């Protein structure tokens, strides 16, 4: 009788496992929606490489409870409509277990309802918008401080330290840019101030002379930038040419080495909020230097911050999946995540913790600056 009960239990366990989309005895299928053909390729390509690097390391070590990880990458070109199609394909055709690190605020927001409706965990998106974890949802988890919170904290600190009087903003006219603009607005409200000038631009804009002239005319001594790569470089470059030299504060979306590599000396002095120290080949940490060389040897290019994010995203998932045990399911993964704390890592990222009522790993950021065409963090993690 005991033997019969044992066999029956095993059969039920096997049947339950077979019903978990994206999980088999030998494999866990993950998906990610990235921009491989649009304006944020410099973020997406290295992020995917970082994910693949960590997945290879895990698989070479035997996988997670005997299961290898497989990553399916879908291109949305930073287009919300294509992000919807990408989500549908990943769910219906590729039958992924979870989506990890989808990039972009407008694209993640477009695809997220589809994943959630189909009970697919939406994990650690490459967007710092509040909507990535708020309102609370069983399947929504985000890793780092929001654009809103980081901008609010960073701007308050700079205004106080530098005695700034007239703050302006230039931001991309979409969900991402609005998060940055509103974060700065909240900081100014706390300080009893308002924006002296508010200017916007559409994605794809290449001429910022009118926006810069408006801010220059308003006498702004600080500009909050809701910009990404090209727009950050063009806006600051235009300001320098016009003799307009306020302090510039960007979000984590501009905390990338391409800013100083492509923009040159004109980018010196730019502030940005960051989630860790920027990785360079001469990093003080021997572990980071070794990781840097492994990445470069594997992909024949230097890693950047997105490479680190991709690597960390898979690390977070692997920690949770390992903690979930051999019977991996959406419920066991959620239970593991809701009781997980990850200490600071070799890249200097903040400790991350998740609880049933807290699905944001950390709300703290660092204040960093381009000095001599290289990012340097000026503070440890803080919030206000």
C-alpha cells in the first residue's frame, strides 16, 4: 500500500510539473523583450550579453536543480506596439516560464498586462518606472530605485549643496520622461520651489536649439534631463555651443559610458543617479576586472553597465529558482522571491530585499558624475 501511495504521489508530482509552462525536467525557458533594432540598442545588446554570460555559467555548473536555463530574445525596437506582439509570441509560441529584464518604460508597460494575465512573472525590467512594481501585484518585481525617487533625492541634494536657485527640465515626451520630470517636481516642492522652465521633445529629435534657448533665457542654473543617450549628448552639446553651462542632472538611463565616449569633453560635469559603480577595465576590484576580461573575451567587446544589469537579473532569478526547490512553479518562485534578501555584490550594487508587500529590491541610489571623461560615484547609496 505504501508503495502504491508513493507511486501515485510521484505521478501527481510529475503531472503538476508537466503543467508548469516553461519548466520541464531538464529546462527552464525564460524570455526577454529587447530593443535590437531601435534607439536603445546600446542598452539592450550588452544587457542580453550579460544575461547569456550568467546563463552559460549556471548551465556549465549543472543548472538549477538539474535544469538548464534557456533564454528566448524577442526584438521590439522600442515600439510599444511591437512589445505587445513580442509578449504574445513569447507566451504563446515560446511558452516561457517568466519574462526577465524587458527593456524600456513605454514598452514594458505595453507588454506587462499580457504577461500578468497569462500568469507569467514579470521580473526585474530594465526600466526604473514606478509602474514596474506599483501597484503591488503578485508577479511584478523590480530591482532598483525608480527614476522618480532617484531624481527626487539627487536633485534635492544638489540644490542644497550648490545653492541652486532656478531649476529647469528637458524631458522625453513619454512615460519615461514624465517619471524624471515628476521626480524633480517633487524635490522642488519639498524645497518650496518650482521649475523655472519646462521643455519637452519627441523621440527621434535631433535639434535641441529651441529647447536650450528657452532654458537659457529663463536663467536656469540646473537642468533635469529626462533623456537617454543621443538626446543627452545633443542637448548638453548644444548648450555648451551656445555658452549655456548650468549643472545637468540625468537619470540612470543616461548613466552609460557611451555618453562620455561619444560626447567627449563636453560631457564632463554631468551628474546622474546610478545603482552601482560603473565597471571599467581598471576597476579597483580584482573580481570586477576578472569579470570584465571574461566578458570581453566572450563577446569581443567591452562590457558596460547594461552588461552588469543583465548579469545581475539572471543572478536574481537563479537565486529565487534555487530557493524555490526542485518543484519549480510560479507559486514556489513567488514564495521564494517574497522571502529573499541579496547582499551587495562585487559591482557595488545595493542590498536588495523582497517581501510579500514589497516588490522593489531597493529605493536607494548613488550620485555620480563624469569627471575627466569617466563616471565616478560621489556618494554611497542614499534616499531622502
